[in-house]
C-alpha cells in the first residue's frame, strides 16, 4: 500500500508491536493520507483556477474585438465629419459610414447587377465587405453580429447594466408566445428594404437606421426617425438583450440563415452534458442550446457564450466544430 522507503525504519512483522509502535504507525498513516489529501485539493483548485483563467481570457478576447471595431468606426465617423469642415486627420480614413457597412452592398445588389451602378451613398467598399462577411458567415456563422457589429456590442454592454436593474427578469420579460412570432419580424423588414431599395434606387433604410444614427447623432444629416429608433433600441436593451438584433435587424436576418449550412457549427455532447442549463441561461438570443445536439437556430450569432470556452462548466461539451461530436469516456 505504501512505498517501502516510507516505512523502512519500522520493525518487521516478527517484532512485537508495543503501544508506542502502534501509535507511531497510526500517526504516520494519518500523516501520509493527510498530505495526499492536501495535494489532491491543491491540484483540484489549481485546475479549477486554470480553467477559469482560460474562460476569462476567452471573454476578454471577444470584448477586445468588440471594443476595437466600435472605437474604429467611431473614430472614422468623427473624422468624416471633420472632413466636411476641412479639419480631418490625414492619417485616418475619411470614408463615410455607408462605405464601411456591408449591408449597403446587399441592398445595392439588384441595381449593380442590372445597371452596373450602386445605390446612392453606397460605395464599392461596401460590396467588398459584403462578400467578406458572407465568406466568414459560411464558415463560422454570423460572427459579424456577435463580434464586430458596433450596434450589437453597445446593446450587449447596456444589457450588463440591465441585468443589475431587473436581475432574473432580464431577457425574460417578453412572453414566449409573442417572442417566437416577433423573431420573424426582421425577415419582413428585410424583404421590404430589398424591394423598396430596388424600386427606388435609394437607401430607404437610412431614415430608420439606428446604426447610422449611433455614429452620426451629432450631424444634421440623421433623420429624426433614426434617432427615435436608436433611443428605443438603447432603452429596450436594458430589459431585453440585443432587442434590435432579435426582432428588427434585416442584415442579421439574412446572416442568420447561414446557420442552416455553416461549416463550423455549435455542437453539444449529449453523453457528458450535465444538463445544468448554463448554456441556455447565458445565450443572449434565448436559444435552448441544452435541447439541441447541433445549434442551427437562425438567431445564433456565434458569440460563443454557450460553449465550454466560456460559460459551459464541462470541458469539451459545447464546442464550435465541424463533423460529429466525439464522445469522451
């Protein structure tokens, strides 16, 4: 049971065990078991701390990407406004916000393929960005929504404040019978935007776009309707996480369809899942991940919150991967 070196100094079996020797043997045994127990606890705590450190690092990486794009778009928007008064910084791009939005390329597709031109205010860069986003979405799903889009990011950040305000009711305020219907509203909006833009050759969504208003609210070119919608989006984000993304965003509606055939999918290992519900609780889009083997929901934004990289407490249980989930026993 114990190594020979541990008790090499003890008497052999033929030696009579006196009370003193019995006490010594008992003390040594207790000491060995105590040391091993302490070592095991230390190892468990170390592994737990390492696991938590990795999860925190994963969250920081995503937050860093979100902040990077938010600040970048804000700086370029401000610099564009300064360009109009001759005070732009030469080291920064003076491109307009329309030139940096891939949705502009989407709404220009009809006019581009029929006449070879773009809708007014839309630039070739929007078309290029559109194809880049499409390529990423085919591979990873709507990562643009979950990692890049500044409007989605600010909704998420406001949601953290909202959680402190309404606590457990946050993101659970809208009854399911209404919620499941409202989630398809954005497809109606997508159809209207594409049709109206194709017919009028104008950027009709600009008058209702909270994304444009967010980065140009100080300029006179923003429609009052956009400002009102932006205010509504920011307020509702305190109670419903990513409310605009869930119910209104036409670009998110299109990208969400890619979840049906994306290459890397969010998969759940049903053999080792402990059904704790952490994935459901932390999903900003209220997707019941714990009931799916593969997440193909059109609302998934590939934020990774449901995975073992972030909030899932069991390693290799919910992962972003191709092929079938291998069972680990």
